[in-house]
C-alpha cells in the first residue's frame, strides 16, 4: 500500500503539476498556431482568387470605367464607325464622279470636291468630322486615356474637317481667294493634328489594360502618319505638287485607319464583352501588328 502511494505521489508533487501545465501550454500553443496557419492560408487563397481579375480584367483606374454609361458608349462607338465607313465609301465614290480627265495622283481631294457638282465629297468630309466628334465623346465617356492634349487634337481634327467641308477651295487654275486660304489652313491643321494625337496616345494606351491590345497598331499608324506628313510637306513645297494627290490619299488612309481602330475597339469594349468584363484579344493584336 505504501509503495503504491509512493508511485502516485510524484504526480501530485509541484514538479509533476508543472510538467502537466507545460504539456497543456504546448498543446494550446500548437492549436493556436494551427488556427493562425489555417486563417493565413485562407487569406492567401482569397487573394489568389481575386488577383486574376485585378491583373487580367480592366478595373478601377484602367480606363475601362463604363458603369451605367455602357449603352451610351456603345451608341457613340456605333455612330462613329458608321459615320467613318460611310464617309470613306462616299469619298472613294466621289473620285469617279467629277471630270474624268482629272488625275487622282496629282489632284488633291479638295480639288476633286470642287469639281464634284453633287457635293458628295464635301458631305463625306463633314460626316467624317461629326463621326470623329462622336468617337471623342465615346472615348471620354469610357474613361479612355485621351484626356488633355490628345483629346484637344482630336477636337481640332474634327472641327477642321467640318470647316473644310463648308468652306471649299477654288477650282484648279484659279487664284486663291480668302475662302480657299481658310480651306488650306484648316486642312493643314487636320493633317497635322491627328498623327500628333495618335503619337501621344500610344504610351497611354500601352499603359492601360483595356486599350493595350491596340497600342502597337496605333503606334504603326502614328508612324505612317508622321512619314506621310513629311512626304506631303516635301511634295507641296519643293516638290512642286508632283504626286501630291497620291501622297495625300495615303496620309488620309493612315489617319482614318487610326480612327477606325479606336472606334472599333471602343465598340468591342462596350458591346462584345459587356460592361466590366475582361478584354483579352491577343490574336487580333498580333495579326494587325504583324
């Protein structure tokens, strides 16, 4: 009996009680650490689920902030696309209407417009200007990175086209009148403003998740517009106007193409993917850039 008590006694001694308390503390600490690890893993998993949307989808601060204005942006984009396409078709059709002896390689579009008795070319220029205004409104409503100088240059392009359509130049072989000089100056403003706007937009588009797929395309079109400006400056001044019609048409083709790229991508953002969804169209981007 005494031996049994002696064996039980150590468990009730202060040293035994301390050992039991130590073991209980270790178990409690392990349980707390396990709970903390589980909570940390849960937070990491939650962040991993949120991260793809933040990285891949254009969200707050990315320029893709349609909100409740998605339908309005879509209407802007649709009006811009239809206006520009119809204007291009009208200008191309107007090249065949005037005097058949006019050489499109050496006669500018404005000179063709004077010879066009139906006024198709003037109407096309005005429609292009109004369509460009619609595009600018859509870009602003969508939060595209065009604020500041680029949007002002787009506004200059749009207004210059409308003024050039309303104020025609003089026919070939006639002296320049006041209206013809106004037409010339606003035409120069239009030619210069759009390539400059495209060049300024390229780094902004590249830094924006929603517009990055078209940044490289806009870069090439801006370069084409810049080379076109150099070419038409040389042809108009020391070149004596040789092949000025061809150079002008190539320059306008690059400028209108940049507008159509912006309008088409704006329409895609507003309608194809829906408001707030991720936009990822690398195949289109690689194809156009190549």
